[in-house]
C-alpha cells in the first residue's frame, strides 16, 4: 500500500507522458447513475459497482491516474442541489477514494483527489475562510478532507472558473505536502474575471501548484491552445511548471468565454459534437507538441477516447494500453470484417482524413452560444436550495430574449 | 428460477409494451472489450464484470429483455475471425447466458437467446445442414445450443441479411417450443436478395416466428417504416404477428439497401450521427403508433437511449424505469443547475425542438454510401481465416474506385 | 422575316439538341425590373433595354430559343396582381414579342411564344370558355394572342401546375398550326391533382403537343427524372414525342409535390442553393442521356448557366456558344490568373469534384418544406385584387402553424 | 458637363451616406463578357451595351457612384494576360469612362475613375517610376490617364494588396487635385506585407487620400471590422478621414489573410456563399454604425444587393432607390403572391431571421483555405505572358500538396 509507484512529479520530471482518465459525470449520466443538473457524485456510495467499472475501463484504456469521483462533492453543493439521500460530503468522498484506490492498485495508476469549485464562491460569501470547504479547522484544512484524501498521491483542482478561488484551493492543499495540479475550465479568453490564461497560470504557480492547465468547457484543440498560452505566460516571468489538459470530447469551435455551458445543446443534445477516436489522435499529438505531458479528458471522454490518446503516444511512452488488444491501430481490426469494402478501410490514411457526416441535414454546423455576461455576484447566480420555480423560468426566458437581442 | 415471470407472448398478447435492451458490441467496443471488425463476444468469458455491468445498466434503464451477449458466437465465425483465445462457441454462449440470467433475475426482465447469421451462409455452402450451426444433430438442434439456451425464455434472431437464412433458423429454433422473434437487418428496400419487407415478414411468420421485425443497419425512423411495411405485408395475406424493432442509434438517411455498413463512417466515425435522447422519444412514439410493441435498440444504443424510450412510453406502460431517478423527464433535472440560462432549458419545448449543431463546419451533412452491389456468393465475400493481405487491400481499393465511377 | 431558319420540329426530328434560354422573371427581379410576388412582365414595355439585353446574353450563351417575356401576362393576372400601370395584356405581349424577335434575328434562334397558367383556373371558374384567356372569340383563340404570336415559331406552355389546364391550352394553341411544347411545373409525384408524370405526358401528347416536359419548381436532376417518367409513360402507350426540361437553377432535394414555392427560402433566400456551372454540366449530360433534346432553364438560370449547358453538349452540337470566348472550358481561363495556386485550378478534375462550402455554419443543409395540401378550389387560393390584409396574414400564420403541427 | 452635382467630399463632409455600385467583373463574367482568370475589361470597347446596362441597373438600385469599368486595365496587365484584341489601355479606359459618364448623367451619380494594382509590382520591378503605369511623364501622370480621367469626379483605388503600392498611386493621383479614395483588399490581419489595417490607413491618409477603406477579398462583416480597425488607427494618431467599404457578396468566415482567392471555391464555385438581400441589410446597418459613409460592393454584388443597402439606409438618406418600385420593403411584394403560404412570408421578422439551407447535404459549411504564404517577389508570382504550361501545373500541384501538409 505504500507508494512504491513512481509519483506524478517523478514521472513528469523524468519526461514521461502521463495519461489522465476521462469524464465521470457525463459517462455515468449516460449509464444512469448521475443526474444532469446537480451533477453530484452520490453514486460512489449508492452504485459502487458502476463507478468501479468505469475506473477499470479507463485503467485498461491506458490512464495512469484514477481521479476520485468527487466532483461537486462539497457540502454546500450537496445540501442545496437536490440529492435527497442526505449523504454527507465525507461519506461520498470516502467511498469515492476507496473505489479509486481499489482500481489503481490493479495497475500502474496513481490516485488523484479531485477538488472542485464551490457554489459558495459564486454566491459571493465575503470571507475566504467561509467560502472554502477545505479550510475550516486549525490545520488549514478540515478534518474531512484530511482524512479522505490521505491516500491520494496528488490533488487535482478541476473545474474552477475563477482563478481567485483556485488560488485559495492551491494554498490550502499545498499544506498537505502533496503535489497539486490546478486546472481551470477556461479558454483562450481567460477566466470569468477576465484574467488571461498566462496570468492565471502564473498566479497558480506562485500559489504553489506544480502542474497547471485546463479542463472541461472547451474542445481539445482549444484547450491545447489555452495551455500553450499558460506556458508562455509562466515562462515569460521566468517560472517553471508542468502542463496538463483534460478537455471536453465535444467539438466546440462556436464557444465563447463561458464554454460549452453556453451552447444551446448543453447538456442533452451534444451528441453530434462527440470527437471520433481519430480526432483524439490529433489532440494527443498536438498536446504533446505543445509541451503538455499530463494528457487526459473530461466530459464526453469515453474509455475508447483515452485509449486513442494512449495509442497515439505509444511511441513516446513505450507501450500500448491493455485495451488495444481489442482494437488494432488505425482500424487494423477491420482486416477481419466480413464485407470487403469495410476491409478496404483498414488503413491509416482512410481514417486520418475522414470528414464524418452528421446524418442531420436539417441541423446547422455551429450554434450561437448564449452570452448573458453575468458572473460571480450576479443575483441570478446566487444559489438557492429549491428547484427553479415557474416564475423564475419566466424571468430567465425574459433575460434570455434580452441577451439575444443584444447580440 | 422457474419462469414465474410473464412470458414474452403473454405480455404482447395482453397489449403490453416490451422494452428491449441496446447494442452490446458497439457499447462494449467503446468500453474496450470488443474488437471492431470481428465483433465477437469472447468478453463474456474474459471480462464478465463488464458485460454484467452493461446488462445492469439496460435493466435499470427499463429493458424487459436481457438478450444474451452471443452475437456472432457461432463456431464458424469464431474460428476464422481472429479471436486468438481458442474459446469455443459453447464456452462463450454458456458464459453469456449465465450473465444474462443473473442480471435478469435482479428485475422484471426475461432472458432472450440471441442468434445471428453465419459466415457460412455468405460463403455459400450448398447444403442447409452444413451451413447452419444449430442443426448438426438428430434432434434438429445441436447439443451445444440445446444446453446453453435451455434457460432462455425466447430466441431472438438478430442481424440476418437474407431472409432465406433467417427462415432456416426459425425452423430449427421453433422445435424447442419457445417463442421465436425474427429480426432482419433490412430497410424498406428489402433483403439482400431483393425480397420486400412485406414478403420477408410473411415468410418468417409462415416459418413459425411469432414476432417479426428489424434490427440494426438503419436508423429508428427507417426501421419503423420497414416494420410498417412488414405489418402491411403480413396483414395483407391474412396472417397475424407481433412486431419488433431494434434500430441503430445513428441517423442514416443517406443509406442504401446495405445499411450503415456502406457509409464511409462505418464503424469508427459515426459519432456525429448518434441520436439524442429526444430523438429517441420521437422514435418510441412513432414505433408505438406503427403498432410495434417490442421496442429496443441495437448498435449505438447506450443505456440512456433505452431510458428515453421507456420514459416516452411510461404512460402506456404505467411506470418509469429505475434510472429515471437520475434524470427527470424532459430536462427537469436542469432546474437544479448552477447557471440560470441552463435552468431556463428545463422545458419540454426547448428539447423537443432543438436542432443540434455538429460543431464540424468542415464536414457535410450526408455521405455518399458505397454501393458495391455484391452479395451472397461473390468471391470477395467468401470468408477466409487469414486477415486481409496488402494485395487484397489493393484489389479492394480498385473495386472501390470502380464502384464510385459507376455511381 | 420569313422562317428561313430551321423550325423546332425539323431540328428535333433530325436529332439536334436545342438549347433553351434561362429564367427571365428571377433574373430581371435581381436586376430591378420585375416585382417578386406578382411576377408580371410589364418591363417589356417600360424597360425594353433591360429585357433586350437579357435576351442577348442568353443568345450569346448558346440559346436557340428566345422565349417571349410574357410570363403571367394574361389580363386576369395583370388586373388583380398589382401592376399599377394599367398596361393591357395585349400591350405587354406585343412588346415582348418584338423584343424576342429583334434579338432572335441577331443569331441562330427561334422565337417561342410563352403561355402561362391563369389565376382564373385556380379560382375555379366553372366553364372552360370562361377560364382560359385564349379562347374568347369564334376562332377558338382571341384576337389578342392571334395578333401578337403571329411571328412566333412555336408556343411554349410554361408553369402549369394542373395538367387539365395545360390540355385546354394545347387544344387552343394547336389550332394555329404551330408546334406546341407543353411543360408542366411538376416533379416525380405528379401534378397538383395527383396525376403521375407519365399520365400527364400522355394527356398532353394526345391533346396535340409535339414536345412535352417540365419547367420550374424543381432542380435539374429532379426535372430530368420527371422527364424520364414522362417518356416512359408516353412510350408505354405507344405514342411518340420530343422531350424538354427547363428546371430551376436551385438545388431542391428537400421539395415536396409543390416544389420550391414551399421551401421557406422562396423567393428571397434561395442564394445558397444556386447551382454552379459545373452542376450544369452534370445536368446537361444527364438530360441528354435521358433522351431530352430541348434543354434549357427557368428561375435562377443566368446566362453563364446556359453557357455551361451549351459547352457540355458542344461535342453533340458541333459548336461552342459565342460567350465561350470569355470562358475557356473547365476553368481553362485560370491559366492566366495572377496567383499560382489559382492557376493550379485550371483543371477539369478540380472543378468536376468540388463540393462547395456555403460559408454559413449557422444554416442547415436542407429545410422542411411547408405542406399545406391545399390546391385548386380552396378558399385561400381564390384570387382577389387587393393586397393581403393584416387579418389575412394572421389567418395564414395560423394555418401555417397547423400545417407544421400536422407534419 | 460642368460638375453642378455635389462632389463626393461635399457629400461626405455634410454627413450624407454615399452608396457605391457593385462588382463589374464578376457580374459581367456571369453575363458572358469578362473572362475569369485575366479579368480584364475589354468589354467596355467590344460590348458597350452590356456595360452600359449594368451601370444603369446599379444607378437604378441607388448607387451614387458610377465607377469606371477599368479594372486591371493597365498596359502591363493587358499585354500579358491574354486579351487577344490588341486593345490598348488607353482605348479601353476611354470607352469605360464614356460609359460611366453617360449613365451617371441620367441620375444623381458621380463618375469615379477606378485604378487597380499592377502586375509589375508583384513582379517586383525595382524602381518606382518603372512599375507604376501612371507616372511615366513629366507631369507625374502619364498622358493616357490624364486624358481619360479628366471627367472623373474622384479616383478610387481598388484592389491593392500591398499598401506600399497604394501609397505610390495616391501620391500620383492627388497631383490631379481630385479627391482620392484608397481601398485595399485586406482583412483584419492586414496587408500582404504584414502591416495592420490601422497602420495601412494612416499611411494612405498621410499620402493624401481623403477616403480610406477596403474592397473585395472578404465578406461584408469582415470588411466592416477592418474599416473599424482603420478608423481606430487613423484617430489614434490624431488624423481624420472618411471611410469606405466595398466588400464581396460572398460569406467568407473561413478566409485567411489572402481572402477569397485562397478558398477552394474561387472563382467558379462560390454560389452557395452569395449573400441574400437580408444579409445586405445587416451589412449596411453595421457599416453605418461603424462610421462608414461610402458603402458599396465588389465581386458578387448584383444590383439587388445594392438596392438592399440603399433600402436599409433610406431613413438616413431620405429616399428610396428607383428600383424599389419593383420590390417592396422586407418582402412586402409577396402580399400579391398567388399562394397563401407565400403571402404569409410578407413580413420583416420572417426574412430577418431566416437561416437559409444550401440544398447541398454532401457539402461542408466551411472550407480550408489554401495558404501558400508566398507574396511579392516569389518566383511563382512573377508574371509571364504565356498561359500556364502543363509542367507549371505539375509544379504548382506539388507546391499545393506541400502547403496542405504544412497546415
């Protein structure tokens, strides 16, 4: 049980490529275990077999990191966003850590403790100590997280929209002495307060994060571009860091600053945007070229997407993932297909150059994202425990019309 | 263990809607357990936990049928299509039946023994007794299948391209006394020998199938249309049957007679075609209106697709599936989303009318399917145990060019 | 003035390909001389220089026929559809004939008298003699038309939606002894009364038309398909005729029976559908292969479209059109372009295979056509001289919603 | 003949909106009088009636400027780019001026002498006096241009890709004492030497241009954006100018620095990109909001596009163009259409919000532009009088493949 495995920084420092896992909330939503809207991870307690199976699939696909399924598991989120089981954050976090550790021990993977932004921040509690769930006791970290994350090898900040909150989290987590990877869900336009990716990265590195990068909200190519801007920012001020990307598996060229949340298709009609495995090859290569060495995925990533990343970087990593036994690179498995014209597709240049049709001639290629321009502190963003009322919906529809007219 | 559950025909005869499950080979390919190309189900033996989990997800999504994961598990397929584990058909079929039975016992579901077409047929073995793997012994069914399917409540013929072969299968299977559902993978143009859907259905009913329909190869609306043609055909000659559809979860308006196999995106770039859950609502309603009462899915169907079918037909069925606890009908769960503009999407009319963008402006909406026009008996379709050689690929590319010029 | 030129039937009987001209009302609408909505041709009187110039351009592009610009020039149309100049049908028709004759005499072209359907028919006047503007006097044709069409070499019936009315027109016009070409604006589904293309063609041939075919309402490939159905119909009953197509220059794969009128883009947003010259090459070849020998265009056809038709059929016709001096086949003129990468496009295979982008990622590929399903005799189709009132618009919007819900 | 009309600067200084005309070479190419590739204007001599008619249509559409049809009419272009009539630049320029003057005198329009970039510049002649065709005599302007442009009210520099050459032209032309409007064919990325739009504009204003702006190469919204950058640049350094845009009538969101030349559809497959009249309303409003007061069009603009610009700005201008008699604002003419559902489209909100389909499901929305990255001085850009040889095409295709691989 002692960490005989190489730690994350050892790996990155020695030039290894670390493959992350994919997005749990979206994958488990499709499998029936996560509710879109609240997106909370109580399935770690109620359906451990489903969570364990997904961990195993990502491990088999080549992931070197098992990130705990603890998205939005802070008590302030859990109590007012609709999980009616009265499960505490501690209970869920413990269960999630156990699952990640169990599967990590089956292969060459490290457990990473996932930490998310909190609704309290958006609701604009005025004091730092009040808003951050990690900082309630004298040790600078509450007992809860101290206990549950004791076996994690690394903390991963995921899904922070404001660098200010992420910096607070880094400051608390680094008191544990474990490596901290801080990823914001921002694009090239920067965080929701308007800070550029470069400036955000500098602030995170100065706060103590050894790894910085982006996750969620944008497609792979946009995330790589943002990571590149982060790297330039960090290097410009003479600092050093490792870089990480865990993007969406959805094409989002039409997004604005707020990312895919603003697309009209979010979250229930994103299917036509899902990346193919070949898109993932391009992503992996591009991320590698940009100097990113911790390469994983977020919402939309299924195990085969991670496998494609691992397969693309097999030359650099020296090995193929276990799940390649059921694949064959670049369509090679099709050599065994019954139909001759499908066998004729078992070629790299065929799949590398395909421009896949949507089968939806009545649909456009791109959407107009919403752009309400509201952020931290706006009344409509203050969280309340009750579901949205019909009156609130009417109010929101009115605001929406206004936002559209403006654009 | 005795079948105290209502049988499939009891259910259908009493007017119940039976929900089928989704496609195992495509779902498990994405999870890393099935190899595209051979598509054989050896994971039933090697990774039972993955197969069991998928069964559970479909059960939770509302499926009343657990179809055994036995696609292409006939010995003639297994021996010459690249599974190097030397697992026999018997071994795989037994394991698959055990898994289906185990999960079916956890809820209100019946086990259905899945039977597929065989490569021997395409390779045109001349004698009926030689080509069909079920017919090798004196009882009209070989010991193998007799043993393993003993606990199935029903046989489902899936993925037959030629009605002739399906009729042979029905004739053998009906000797067990169990209900037989026969689905062909055909569209409105009929089977690969040119028989219309109506004529195909009549032949299957005359052979003894109590349930007839279509599965795979085409999108839901096309499959419903084909089922309607089958029903008209059967009724025209004064016969009666129950009807069943298990379509693709891919939009395929551009397909020709051979279905999605002919699309250039098959099988590794179909992502942009995946149906949303809202498309599934339309499918379920349309199938119901067409008189189809056994409604499930095939390749591309994930658990949430089946859940959408079950949710649409909840008024008719009188209950919602278990997994609805993590959903909320028509986006209701979004009432709990952090962002107000996403809460504004918790409305049926929003999702019912969305035309989702592909995020792929360089891609077309439709493709030109290949149309080689070769079928049973053509030299290029004769199966051989070796993978495709480089010379064969060259030959195939040449044929492809010819087919394109013709079109 | 005497017809020393070969007549239309001589040409067709000897196997010549006759090139028609393009659509005047749409081309002149874009140039500022025709009002979309009424679509009446008073510009023949008010702006003869504009009409003459367009004739010249089509002549130069290779047209062998100068069709008089007399669309919808019947008195019943003129008086109640908003041309406030009080120009009579006679006045306009005479001016249009003069212009066509003048330009025809400048080259190898024949004058064709264009005759259109009448609003009276749709308004369902009960007596044949009342509804058809050509039949008011004792000679079976009114003096007006007798006078003005005296110099035409041929009559062309254009834009008839109901074969019944077209048959009446043929019967009257054939009394002049001149050849009659009868084109309906129908697609493969047949006329608005539900008669198939084959049956329509047979009725027209029996009525005395020597040339039958289709014009307007559908794209070239659909029109060729329809002409093929007409030919099969005529040949099936042992008759003979020449065939003619004058399609739209807009891609309309999404049309239903009523044609492009039903597309939401009609008539002011059809731009993205305009055919390229290379599409026209395909059209010309396909029409020729189908046995059509009078090949022209309708709405949307600009002179360069007709030139493309003439260029494609130059081998069969033995000559290139005059306007080819400013073209060069298959992009040859680009050999003289400044930029080398544009010079690299001076190749047939480049243009023959191009799939041009729309530059409109927010737009779909296809539309849902309206389908009101109302036709001859419906109250909403009865013509009235006043413009649509706001109340009428409200009523119409309501009907539209109903039609959509149905679909 | 004396300029009793208000001059261009008087108009602009008093706050008037001046409407330009549309693009002659593309419009006349479609009508059969200009050859794509060389794009030279010899039709001014050979087919004056066609050129005159197009001038008239733009006048009728609301244009206040008749720009002489003298694109690329410099002797160095004429002699080595394939017009075999041996017409001199003087001959063509004189004829073009006569035509513009004739039509301008029929309405409220000024004649503008159009001056284009020269191939000599791209071929990199080293001396200023050698490369610019206007500067050959002692007066700083050669006799040729002195003569022919004597009756122009203004000079318009059009289609300059390098600001350096445009500055030289401004310097020569301002010696005539007439107003000079200088438009570059650049986008937001700046000229082909890499100067930003702001810097380009400053240089042109300093050289003496009273009006600066952009024409050709990009779509209206991109051109307005570029003009905005120019205005910001000029104002930043404390200068003043009037602003002008004459964009393409093609949607080109996918263009890079070189503009639509680089799109694979240029010049023979741009049809799906053509703007609707409603797009033109948006353009006119946006240009007006950006402070642009000389608003016209370039390649792709047909008379109805200019009419739409004039109609949108009618409130500001106080009058509608003559051609509106055949239009009716926002589809009002449809009130007189036969079909009720088309009458229901006679509403502004209908046309303002339409997203028109392409009718081309096999085509993408956007293209990958070529990006050879060669400019002034590159061997492949040196002009030669002979057409491109097969060897050159081979060389070019090879370069193209290289450029693609790079991208």
